[in-house]
């Protein structure tokens, strides 16, 4: 089965797209993954032990990270990893955007 983009699959239900964003919020749920038993069943059907989930998901996470890094590099941007829990992302984003605005104008 070929992978289909969400924008293709749900094009009749979409009203537009954003091309420059720092995070994505998707509301809703994916059956049968929306509850623990469903996810456990999926993993079991694909012969993946639940304790191996992190190892199974690692290549997918790496693909997402590599794509984000390639996009950032292509656009002359830097990705900043912040591991602090008491950090306001919005404040940092505001500061970055303000710096970019002064450089451009």
C-alpha cells in the first residue's frame, strides 16, 4: 500500500494549508490507536512487542527530524532544541521573529 499524504487523502475536507509553522496540532483520533488496547493490538498484529515500541518508532522519528533539518538548512534557518520544562516557547519564538524582522527591514 502506497503512502498517501494527509493533504491528498482529506483534500475534500480541507479549507487551506499552512506552509510555515513550528508545530502541528491535529484534533481527532486515529482508530484503533486512540486507546491503549487498540495500540497494543496493532503492535501485536505486526509482531512488535510493546516494550520494543520505542525502538520500532525510532526510525520514524529520525525521518521526521532529518526532513525538518533539511528544510531548515534549505531555508537558511537553525533548529533549536530546548529541553527545559519551564520554558515558554512563545516567548522564544517572538524573540526570534523580532530578530529576523530587524535583519530584513
